[in-house]
């Protein structure tokens, strides 16, 4: 690659990494809120409505937590 091509490539890699980290942080926040609500005794359906998230996402986090706690 040329110097200019290398620069564009590196910039793309950096932007991709930043976006990935931001998505990971956002996902972590959701998981924390989901787990907190579930641990307070809410049902997955209640958590889904409360957080305006798909029920499948709530159940996925719940299943992951059950696997970790085994």
C-alpha cells in the first residue's frame, strides 16, 4: 500500500475499534440493568416492558447468568 492508503486503512481500523468498544459498553449497561431488575424479583416479561428491550434479549441474559452461577 501507499502511505495514503496505509493512513486510510489505519483510520478505518481505529474507527471500527471505537465503535466496537462503544457497543460493548452499551451492551454491558443493558446486561447490568437486566440483571438488577431480574434479581429484584421482576419477571423477564416485566423487565422487557420496563426497559423497552426485546424479551429474547432478557431471556438470553438470564440464561447466561444461570450458566455462570452453576
